[in-house]
């Protein structure tokens, strides 16, 4: 889960890019078909649907996958299988042999058993939810009409909740957003007719809250945990979110009880017509932006209200303009990647139809890769080290990130070098705050839109 500083908003999915328009303007050609991905897809889809979902659920427990266990195959599943294979010193083909699949399922079962993960119907709230009972052995009722599970040391707490009868989703959403506490940052917020999600962190911890509406009212769960536990608890949060059913169908123990079908959820509001956010551009000159945003398929590009006169390049694409941009290029020192170090990603996201600048935190994974919960629009976003120096730009996102109950989970991304960084600079003597880094670079960032 990310940490946004300005106006955070996290993700709704699946806007696919058309491949070939705009090549006359010098846009790079669409990539060729990814045959390893296609081969892996064929092998995965040959499995029965329960087996496909079981593989994805197992990959969640091994820490390789942070998407929804829905049985559908995409690049995230492909890369998760490859990650599992690499860690087990196998070729990262994305295709599981029967023995590898058995090993994966066995490893996941051991992880679930170690956590004591059990899906149960909470008698207090009425929701169905997965609980890591060995991690959260303490259980009691809470003051929100639900149940509380907590670790022995109190560093992890999971609550179910029932809202008062007169409460509304919007009112509870607004109240949660308005909470003021030292170090509290909302990294993601989304509200829809039948649910909302808010996630973020505090000075010492991380949190995730989801409310859902139904015929029985409003039900929710929330989980908070110490940041130091994130490497092990993050995957638990994904598993819990996958398991959460706020209004499970009634279960009959005899023929006299007939379960009533749940009402259909309210239809989502139609998407707002208007420019579509493609990515983030970094001003590298008064009339020049550098980005990795996927520009193919857009015949009418806009950045800062201007159309580019020329687009060139492959990995780092340079957009040139006939007049000055309303942007302020900044001299940038070249940052360094240290495995396990914190990085910052400054990216535009599309919130309520308008691009807004957000900041996410990630973790360096070694040579030119990092992990973070990125939203659509992060392609081309600058990645900074802890001293505010530029490491590079976020490589093009492969489609829109998959959400778990409305939240983009942590995934692995590549970094593209930026030509023109001034070379390794020395960190400032005084540690810069995140706010200082954002303020220092905000004027150099421009959303790239397809009109």
C-alpha cells in the first residue's frame, strides 16, 4: 500500500491501449507479441478454473502475487509464477510443471497453516472474512458492532464493523478522510455506490479500511499493523481482502430455510468523458518532456495543454513542443539504487476525471527494479532516492494494475534511466522531508493526456 502526500486516489482498472495510431508523428512502434507470455497463458488456461484460482491464491501466500485470485491470466500472474520459479532456481518461464505446481501449493498450504488462516462467518458483524488466527490469537467484541482480532503484542489489529443504521457511505468516507493525526497519510481513497476503500499509513504503521453497503446496512473491516511487520503482514492483508464477503448468502442447515438472493449492487457511475491520463512527464527542458508513458494509439496527445511537435525515442521517450511548457525544469543529480532502500515515486493519477499529483513510497529491489503500489498514470514518473536524487523513470506499466477490493497492491516495476542527469551528487547535509522533495520537483512534472 502506498503513501500519497498530496491528493491521493488509487485505481480503477482495465483501460487497454490501442496499438498503432500516431506512428507518423514518430511514436515508437507497438511491441511485438510476447510469445513467452502467450505460451504461459495457454498452459495456465488449460487448467480447470478452481486450479487456476488455487495457483493464484498460493502465489499470494508465497509473496509472489498481490492480485485477485479470480482465475484470469495476465502479466501479473505471469511475473508471479516467474518470481516463484526464480526463487526455486528454476527457469522463469511462467509455466508450472505438475511437480512445480504441487510444490507451490504445498508451500502455500504451509504458509496458511503457519498463520492459522481460517475463513469464518463473524457472528457480530455478519461478514465472512479470513482470519490469521495464529498471528491474531486475541479475540473480543469491539465497540463498532463487530469483532476484534489482535496479535499478542498488540502490533496487528483486525476489526469488523457495522455502521449505525442512519450512517451513509459518503459520511463515513468523509469522516475517515478528515482524520488528522501526526504522520497520517492517505495513500489511496476510492468511493463507489456500493463500497469505499481508504488505505495509507501513520508515523509507525499501515492501515486498510473497506466499507460495503447492502440490504442489511453497512459492513466493514479494517486492519492496522506496525510498519516493521509489513514484509510478512502485507500478504496477509491481500489474503484477507480476497476473502472478505460483507453480505454472505444465508447458509441453510435444513430444507425449511431458503436463502434469499442478495440484491444486485447499484450500477457504477458511467465513466466521465474527457482526456485519458497516459502517464507522467518530467520537464527536461523549457520545451521538452521525457517520459515512458505508452503513447501508441493516441492521435491527439496533450501535455500542459500543448500538442507535441515531435516525439522520439524508445525506452525514454522525448516529447518536444513548439512553445514553452508551463513547467519548470530542475537540475537533477543522479541517485543510486541500494537493495532494500526506500524510494519515492511522484506520479499523476486520474481522480474524478482530473489528473492529480500523488507520491508513493517503494522499496528498491536491486538493479533497476523496485516494488510499490502504483496507479494508472505512473508510467514515466520520477523515482527518487532518500536524498531526493533522480534514480530514473517508472518503466511503462503493463496495463492497469489489478486491484484488491479497490486497492492497488504492491508489485514489482522496472526503472528507465533518464539522459541528462548531472551525475552522482552528494546528499544534502540535512535530511529532506518528503514534502520538500515533492515541492522541489512538482513544477517539473506534467500529466500526459490522450484527448
